[in-house]
């Protein structure tokens, strides 16, 4: 065989490869990326020759590497390195993902296949005796795989954008450098020595390559984005005859750049379960048979089943196994975290995004929730799992699909679910046989074959709880304890503390629970103990490693080695004892903990340790969330970041409430609450917002009384010496605590009032007047404060809020004084050209007051001034401008200018659909007003379409009872003018109208005060329907009562 035919023979250093897979390609066109790869190889030709690449033969594919790994395992199966080799499975999984990104080049030529696979095998061979190095390689492969973009599609798409070639060439070069170094290392005589140092040259070079690849990939992505803009601009300038070419180009952009905005395509199936299948799952066959019957295909109604049992019995794992076993039966399987309202909302929003539902967007949370519920009502073949639904059932009611089809599972420790669901499965502990199997499956014996009878007895002692058996197996293996020693320890231990799992745990489980966790927790190194103390106060799932990343206080090794130190000293200690689970998919790794473990850890901490963990958690989250705005400027952005961390904030809040008399709050804690309630208000998560706002207000009051200053931010700084340092550098702001309390309360009041009406008005109003008191007191004591100007601005806004509440109550003359005072303050503070929107609310409130006085000219003139202010700041065509035109339009309609009002209302409706989605309460308010305006213009058919669309959406939206009642009355006014719609005549609609009036009057008698409690004859009925709803739902009638 000639040199030319020999795949092991290196080509000439100055030539590109001429053969791929044994075929001559000298006259075959190659892609740009293949040419770049060949160029990178050519530039390192001499280095390859010097490294002796031709000596590595026969390693051309993954199977060869797998055989090599098996050979490593076989040679060392009798050594201490055998345990380390078990972790190779994780490395191989990362390796497979990485290979997919470069497969076109790995397979292009046997010589380079040998180079790459041989280099990787050298890394594994060298590091198989060092668990630290092996873990590092696992992390590096994951990082490299995530950093390798879809180069071929990019470069084909943007073939004329030459700047893409430079970063891509560097990426290939960095990877080849790592492989060359590995091959050189192979030929060193000392490579085989045990590698105990974390500074392995192979690992270090791989780390350097990872970093370089990530930097070059970032540059490549930046160039690709720029190329996309250039290409799109060129296509947009083309004539109409090239429009089809432009659409084809956009389609290619969508395929190559998934993040590019594109028109969504609904999916035909989706398996959205965030956990891999539990390979240790055993038993429960009787329960599966029962559930199989419950979820039978022929069931035509909505089927729901609760899975209940004490913490640690395996409810979540049982539901997870159900998802995988029934995957063939349901095209759609959705997993929903149901711990609280925020978790439910986030899960629904994520599902809506995965399904590409058009109505779901970045607006209030109810948009995605309502869009997802509507999707569930319109589609069949789905299984929905609500996991850990242990809180109040009322939170879950908002997310329960209101339809007569579909299958639902609920896991909960709360047995009250038996009253909600028609089917119920109670999970008990495992029997001794299954329990012993589970224990031995996770236990590695160092003294031969383990005794099955001992395992059975241990399972009996811990009452067969799967969580405890898995925890025992990991703890015994890590601590080199025998089954015999463990059984003796358990049997001779005194009765421990009570209440670790939950208040509902039967007393017979308390002793083994405490003992098993204590065996693992007491033997943790102090560094791992401190990290798990912080993790225990966070949400039990999706704890990102970057959030809890720590480094030694005394030794900072640098970012890469700090990561390696953390993986070895913290992650490994926690995972090997099965105290936490760690998984790495695309991107960073995440942890999860069983809630029983969380409660145990927090309960085991001393007062100092618990306070320190609480303070660290707060600062870690504060450093990642936006600081609260002093003058309550909306977030508008950063929703994804907040959604990621909200579950952790709610978990910390829960622990703070539980240990309220032991934990000392800090200014950082108050700031965190303020920032989060602002987000919850904007997303419409009322229950969580009010709950946190109540705590935040109390914390600010406590801090204000104790005059806690920045120097006292960490109350234990003098007595607590932590061996590690977490990755945060947060310092609290210089806020007036009363202002902070006022802002927190304002968000709580706002979220109550924005979707409610007469029924919950009193609570929102009480909070509004209390906020005004906060504002006024703050002005008195802060005349020289650096934020004094902001405090005055907040007071002017507070005056407007009070004016709104007085209008809600029909007290228009009183409202006028507050709005005029607010307007005077804004003119003094802002001038004529700054922050024009600030004037809009004052002006529109005064216009409504003028209507109540019968002063039509004043009302219309003031409304027009309001338009001018908002257009001056945002522009005439801005969606936010059109959103606020809703209130101006209602003024025009109330004075009889219905055609003018209709134009503004339709523009406002379009803007609200775009901003908030079709089922948001703001959008429904606009729909109702458009329908009423069309009715007044006698355009009945179009009016009926708007009001019926509105009422249909209201079935699955969170729209107050009062708003629906007003819309039903408008519906009854419209339909008699259309004819016998659906078999109903004018008399039928008259009855519906009277029913709406009677229901309205009942609400007025029950909740209204004074003259509003009983309608006055001769007054337009809509006046009282307007009174039922809050100001932001629209005032549509000119005649008002005072």
C-alpha cells in the first residue's frame, strides 16, 4: 500500500487533505467549515508530526474508545482506582454530546479521527486514577459541547460574511492544541504515575482550550448576529418580486438560529418532564395496575387522581415513573411544580413557550397561564402532573384546566385531596424485600457480598421509607460503614427529635428519619455542611451551581481551579451521600434536595449557623436580582431572571416566617422583598405578592425601630468565622425604610386592586391610605436626604392613588382635591418637558371628576391634554401610548362622542393584545368597552362579536366577578337587536338582563355603602355597573352620583 493510500501516513505539511473516508476529494468542492478545519490542521502539521500522531492507529470511532475504556477498567478492577472508574459513565455522556458538534470533522479523515479519539482516550487513561481530574474532564467536555455552535449552518447561511471565518478557525485550532498536547503527554515516560495533583497538565490544557473556545464562540455568535442583520436588511430592501426569496431566507435563519424571533408552529407532541428516569425505582406494581385502569384510553371525561403519602415515601418518583411508562399513551405529558402560585405560574409559562402558543408572551403571568389553560381546553391526549401540591388548594384552582377531558395526577402529603379528586392512591413504605433491594442497589460493600438478611433488618428499622434507604446506602458507602455496624447503631440509638418531615408525619417514622439523616449530615466536612445549609433555605429544585458556588476563604485558586475545588470538596461529598441530586444538561449544572432533607438540615443548625445561612441566601439572591426602584419604575425587562429566582425567594420567605422569632432581618432582606413584589405585581401573581408585601412591611417597621444600619448588616460577623466565601458582593442601598415600606405596600395594594372590584375594594383602599401616611411621614423626616426629590415624587403618586380610590367609591369631589394637589407637585418637581407620563394620570382623573360635575367641556379639554402628555413622551404610535388611550376613550364615550371613542378604543385593544395577550384582564376590559361603544352606535352585529369573544375568554381568564357581570349586562342589551340568536328571543334576553341587574343589586347591598347601596330610579344602570369595578376597568357613563 502506498503512502497515499495509508490512512496513518501524514499528508504533506503544506497540503490540504485530499481523501475523506477513502474517497478522492481533490476535485470535490468542500464546505467553508471543512476548508477551515483543513486549514487549522495544516497550520499545525509539523506539530502533529512531532507529536507522533501516526503511532495512534485503530482509534477511529466511539466504539474503539469504548473498548479502550473497558480495557482500563479491566486492568484496574482490583485496585483502588476501580471506584473512580465508575464515574467514567458521566464523562462518556458528555463526550458523546461533544462529538455530535464536531462529527463532520471527526469522520472526515482516519488520521485526524485517530488524533482526536486517541487524545481523548489519553486524557481518560491518565486521569482514571484521579477522581478530581476525571470530574474536571467531565465538566470541561460539557462546557466545550455547549460552546460549539452549529457552524456549518451559520457559514452556509452567511457565505459572504468573511469575518465568521476568523473565530471559527481559532476554535478548531484551540481544540487541536488540546489533542496535540494529550498525544505528547502519552509519549512521556512518567504519564502512567498516579495523578493526585489537581494541576494535571492534561486537565490544565483542556481547561485552557475550553476557555479559549468559549471566547471564540462568543465572538462567532456576535459576528453571526451581525451577519443576520446585514442579510435581513439586504432582503428587506429588495423589490416585491423577491419577497418569496426573503421568506425562504428567514426560514433558513430560523433553522440555524433558534433564538431568532419567528412565527411559532404549534407542536403535535411534547414530553416535558424535567427529570431523567429513576433507574433505582422498585416495586409499586399494584399501584401501577390501579392507575392504568384509572387512566384507561376509553375514559371520556377529565380524570384526576391524587397520589398521597408522607414525605420520603416516593410520591414524586412514582409520578415520574408513571410519565415514562405511559409515554406511549399520551402525546403530551406536562410536569408542573405546584409548591406555590409562583412555581405554578412559572411552569405554565415555560410550557406555553415550549408549545409555541401565540398568546403567551413577556407580559403579566396570567397571559401565559390563561393561554396554557385555553390550550388544554382545546386539545386532548395530555397528562398533567402537579407535583408537591401541599399548599392551599385555592392556588391550584387558578391553574386547573376548566374542561371535561384530559388526565391529571397530583402528588401531595395532604390527604385532603381525596375530596377534590375522584381517584386516590395512598403510597405506603416498601416491604422488607423491596427495601433491602433498594438499600443494596445504592450500597457498595468493601467486604465481599453483603448480607441480605442484614439489609432486610435495616429496611425494617427505617420502616421501608425509600428516601431513607437511598440516603443510608450513599452514607454507608462514603463512610466505609458495614451493614452490621449500621444496624447496631440504629437499634441502640435513643429517640430523636420530632417533626423532621412535616407536621403530618406519623410518630413511628420520626426516629428512623432523624437517625438516618444524622448519619450522613454529621460526617460532612465543614465546607460541604455550610453549602448545604445555604441550599436548604432555597427552593428544593433547580438550584443552579453558579448561585451557591463558593471558594476557600484562605486560598483563591482562580476561577477554573475553584470550580474543581468545589466539585471535589462540596459536590462530591453531598451527592455521594445522596443528600442532594446533581444533574447537568445543556449549560450549568443544577441541584435538587428532598424537602424532608431541607427541613432536617435547617432544624439541625445552631442559631448562629441558621442566621448565617439566611444572610448568605439573601445576599446571593440580591446580587442577581435588579435593585428595587426608589420611585417604583416598572421592571419591564429581566422577567426571565426573576422567574428563575422567585422560587428561591419564596422558600427563604417561608423559612423566615417559620423562624421569625429567631432570625434577625436585614436591610438586604427588605430590598429583596421590594424588588420581588414589584415583579409579582407586574406579573399579576396576587397571592404571593400580598404575602411577601405583608412580611416586607413588618420587616421595614422592625428595622426602622431598631435603627439597624449598614454596619450591622451581618449581625454575626464578629462571632462567625466561615471557612468559605460565596460568590456575591452585595451591599444594601441607602433607602429610607419608611419609603421602602411604602413601596412594598403600594405593590401589594396595586395587585389587589388591578384585577378586583367592589368585593375586595376595602382591603386595597385601606392599604392605599396607609401608604399615603408613610409618604407624608417620610417627607417630614427626610428634608436633607439624597433621595428627597424621589420621596416627593412618590408622595404625588400616592395622592393620585388615593384619588383613584375615592373615584372607585363614588366620592368625586374629594378625589378632585387630591388630584389637583398631585398635579401641582408634579409641575413643581418635573417641569413641563420631563416625564410627561407622570401628568397623564392626574389629568385623566380630573377629567372623570369633571364628568361627575356635568362639566363636559372641562372633561374633554382635560382628556385631550392627557393625550398630549403621553404622546409627547412615547409617540403617537407607541403601544404604551395606545394602551393608556383606553381611559381617554371612555371619557369621549361618556360625553356622547362615540365614534371618536371607538377609534381610540380599538387602538387601545390592539395594543393590549400585543402587550398582555388575548385573555388578560386589561384586554378583556377593552373588549367590553368596545362592545358597549358599538352598541351605542347601533352597530349591533359587530358589538355582539366583541362581547361574546370577551365572555368566552373570561371562562378561562382571571377576570373579577364584577367585570363579568357588567359584560353579561352589556350582552343582554346588544342581543335583542340581532334576532333570535341560538333560539333565544327578545324576552329571553330581557330575563338575562334582569338577572344581571338583580345580581348587581345584591352585590351593592352586601358590599357598598351609603347611597350606592341602593340604585336610584332614573339613573343609567351602567353607572352602578361601573361602580362595581375599579377605575382602571373604565368609567363609561356621564351621569355620576356624589
